[in-house]
């Protein structure tokens, strides 16, 4: 019994000694031990300055003044981390060595600099054997990853400012008001994270967890879940990820306002059309390999009116991303990208093309190929049916191969090019068969009088910074032919024969024409139209840029009449939306009274000659004109006068 009492007494004495030692242990000692072990674990010098205070309960820890963690040797931007004050709670076993178990960490108003050198090195690579505290590899010692002896029951950071600096590109990004709550109680266990910050127009929040932190830090792949919320929208990922970086899992997007979402992330000035990503909701399977290869599968996106599905491969290893995409859409609405304003162009002239500047800089953002299949495409002015197309983008030049475009009851194939390498230009070659001209011309030019089925082809080129400039610069050539058709609003046959402008309908059996384009004007010289009682030719100008017309139909033969009849050419002149259709009387007189005019002119000439002959007493000899006879008479009289002078 006595030994038991002595043993208890010894334990009490030892406990009292330990407690006393801890009570009288200076806070600087705790701070120095923590700083030294963090330095050994991370490879970076940790400096704690200012007044240091020790706390024993409820946890062992210290609070300090300013704290700094050294940056990499190649950086001249100052410490990687600096904080105004620092609180650190540790497991008492840290006093006798071993892994650091931090039970609490709090940093107030820290400044954090994350940098990437021009050669690809990064300053946040910590816990690497063979790396000096300055962050520079020790001579003769290959750097290799080592287990980081560090855990966090809870870490709190408030009011932080984060700088992201890329010395290769010169890009600097700033994040302010960063608050972070990190809990990592077990090195090989789960870590949870909650963070918020400001980078642009609004707050950004991040939350998530990492299942096996130790395996993740050792280069393995582990379960991860993360959600980013900003501007009223969110992006969530659930799957597996590693440090390489690599990831595989499901990506979910629910963004009500894409512009506000991107502005909160520091990407301002993005104004997407309502049906092309102004809001985004959908999902996709995402795989990231080695940080440069991205594969998207089973994608289904709602873009605020349009829906897309398909797959995408993205290569980020080059100077610009390279993509390969296969997309499917139902009814694709691209009307917000239309060039001509429905009411005549808000920034252009009345009933004119839009003069708003086209920003084509996005053509330089990536290279690649994209195949698109859509059940229909609404281009605003034009309405297309089933569409199969391939777009190839290479150094600011996009080529759209139209493999199948069902439009206006016909088929359109060809190629369309948008080139922004040295100023914006558009061009291409298009072939069409069986096009319903009544619907096509109504949508494209506002012309509603012409109904026929047409086939043809056209090659064109235009350049300019707006739709108005492009349309006014168009050049090229083409041809077109139709079968039986109708022109409403006037009877061309009756108008050409009788000058009747009281309306009616023109029915023609066939029409063909070729044309050239220059300076935004379509010029035609050989239109041939066959009417029931006449055949007509046409020639003139259609202003594609000015949206006007100056065209003349001329009858060349009247058929089915007992007499030749009276042919009256027809002139169409004015704007597309209100052209004037009138008989060309001057041309009609020239055509129909040419013989009568010539006869009258000949008769007048003969009467004049007879009058002159009588007045002057001149009688022309055989084969001699009246003028020559008069000249001869004058010469004879002059000679007689001269002879009298010498007689």
C-alpha cells in the first residue's frame, strides 16, 4: 500500500512539474518551434515577429504579430505570404518533435502571392525534399515529393488579398476580401473547404471536400466535390481528381445570368445573346488529363432558348486551345446575330443594313473543327431547315462547309468563309437547287412580288467592319434560272404591249440570267423571260448595299397577234420596299416609231434640198450632192471675177 501511495505521489509531482514548465514556457519558444517545423515541412523560411502571447487553455498555442513565409528565390515580389497577425494552436506533442498537428490557425489580412515563372516553375510547390527554404533546389540534390507532416483541425483566414502573377504572359490577377475556412483533422482523411472572395462585380463562394488528402498530396487520385457560386449562378463538380492536374466526374451548370457570373469572376464586358448563352443550364461528363487534355462527353446544355448536345475534345498544350466538337441541336435560333435590323437597323439608316461594328476578335481565341447538325436554323432574315455543316477555325479564319442545308423547299450546298487575319472579310461559293423564291426574297430582301422555283450558284467576296460596309463592298458573279412563275402587282405582258399600269399579275413560263457583283451592286445584262404572248429581255442594277433597284424589261418579240403591236419597255426603279413600276415611254418611242421617224427625217431632208436648189438656182449633176453643186457654183463665180481683173 505504501508503494502505491508513493507511486501516486510521484505522478502528482511529475504532473505538477510539467504543468509548471508549460506555464513558465515563453511564447517565443512555442512560436519558434512551430516556425522551425513548418519551415522543415514546406521548404520555406517562416518568420514570426511582434509580441508573442502563449495560451494554455483550451488549446496550446500562440498569437503573434506579423508573419512571413519566404517566396521562391527567382521571385522579386516579396514574401509569398505576409499577415498582420497570426494565431496558432498546436498539439502539445509538437514540443517533443514529430508531425505538426495544428488544432487551430487564424491569419488576419494576409497578402498571398502565387507566381508562375517564365520557365514554368511555380512558387507554391511546397513539401519537396531537396528544396532549400528559399524555394531554390539544393545543388546536387534532385528534388522529389515527400510526405508533408502537417494537419489542420481548423484554419481561418479573413480579409486576405491574393495575387496571381504569370511572368510568362505578364498577366496579373487580383482577388480581394478572401475568407477561408479549412478543416483537415487527419492527414490521410477528408478536408472540407469554404471560401468567399471578390474579384469583379460581386462575391464568389467556393465550397467542397477532398476525400483522401494524403493520397492527393502524394500524387494519387481521390474523390472530390466542389461548388462555385457567383452572380446568381453555380458550377458544381463531383468525381475524382489529382494534382497533375487530372480529374474525372460530372459537371453541372446552373447559371441564370452568364454576364453577371463572369463579371463576378473578373471577366467583364461579356454580353451574350439571349438564346446563345445568356443563361446556361446543363450537365456533362468531364475528364482532364495532365492538365492539358480535356474531354467532354454526354453533354446536354440549355442556352436560354437553344439546346445543344454532343461531345468536345480540347487540347490546351499549344499557344491557343485546339478543339474538336460534334454538336447536335434541335431548332437553333441565331436570330440575334442577324445583320439587318427588323425595323430598318437601329444603328443604320432607315430600311438599311446595320452599321454596328462587328467584333470578330473571338476568331483568334482557338483553332479546331466543329461539326453541327441542327433540325432548323433561324438566322433572323433567313430561315433554314435541316442543316449539316462543318466549321474549321485556323488562325482567325473560319471556313463553314455547308454539306446539307434544306432551305425554302430546296437544297443549298457550298462554302462560307469569315476571315479576320487582316481585317474582316466574308466570301464563299454557294449552289442552290429548287429554292422557293417567293419565300426567300421576302425574307432576304423584303421582295414579295416574285414567286418561282429557282436554281443557281453564286460566288462572292465582301469586306468591312459592319454588315453595311460588307454589303456595299460585295463583288462576285453568279447565275440563276427558274421554271414557271408569277410576278404579282402588275401584268408585265399587258404593260409592255399597251402601257396599262392598273395592276394585275404576270405569269411567265421560264426565266434565266447571269450576273456580276461590284461595289455592292448586282449587274445583269442578259435576263431572258418567256411570257405567254411575249418574250422579254432584262438588264439593270440591283443595289445590294443601298437596297434599291434600277431595272428595265424590254420586249423583243410579240407572239399570237395578227399585227406587230406596240411594245412598251417597263422600268422598275426605287427602294426594295417601295419600287416604282412604270412604262418607259422614251424607250418605247425609240423602239416602236423608229421606221416612221427615219422616213420623216428623210422626207424633210429631201424637201430642204429642193428648196435650196430653187433659191440658189443650183441643179446637181448625176451623182453629185446638193452641197457639192453649191460649192461648184461658188467656185465658178469666183474664177469669173478674177478673170475680169486681168482683162
